[in-house]
C-alpha cells in the first residue's frame, strides 16, 4: 500500500495538485469522501482480518483507523513529491511511515 501510494503520487502529482485546488474552490469534501469510500472499506476489511488473525491490536475503531492510515501514507507521499520535503530518500520516508504504522497497530509484548 505504501509503495503504491508513493508511486501513484509521484506519477500523478500534477493532477493531485489540480484536484486539491478544485476542492478548495468547490468545497466538495463530501464528493472526495464518496470517491474514497470503497478504498476505506477495502482497508477496513484488511484491518478486520488482521484483528481476527490476532496480528494487530483489537481495541481500535476500524473505520477511523483505516482513514487515518490511508491519510497518513498519502500525506507522507504528498509531502515528499509535492511539498518537496526531501531531506531523506524516498526509501527512508517509506520505511519510517511503515514502522510508525506497524508500531501503532502491534500488540505490546
């Protein structure tokens, strides 16, 4: 998910900027949420499976966590490719993003 999000953001950064500017003008966050709904749902299914398989903590709000993770990864990719927050390599930024999510979801031993 992280690799693909970074790849898509790099490939379509000009379109993403254009979409964001259109959202700011049209105030159409509801449309954006409707577009994202299937993606959120898919990630909720993945998180539910991980909980059922005892791979991640179970005391999370699945719906909210799916949105948070997706938004976190997209924000990291956008800051790297669009915001030019490139103090580190893309591989380091992706690894840090992954490790942050992993530490957030794993059972503490």
